[in-house]
C-alpha cells in the first residue's frame, strides 16, 4: 500500500502537495499519510513554503 502512495505523491504538483500536507495536518489524518507527504515535501525542498 505504501508504495502505491509514493507513486501518487510523486505525481502531485508542488502547490497541491503543499496544500495536501497542510490540510492533512489540520484534519489530523494518519501519521503514516502525513509522513508520506512530509517526506515528499522535504525531498522537493518545499518546507519553507509551509506556514
């Protein structure tokens, strides 16, 4: 399951990835999902765009 999510996250544009991460945090979604998004955010060096 996790590998499928990685493929999905890799295809998200930067702005949608950031929005998804922020919303997942707000909604307190699963830690695994948030971590998946956060890893991709870090990989793309986008952490500075998250408020």
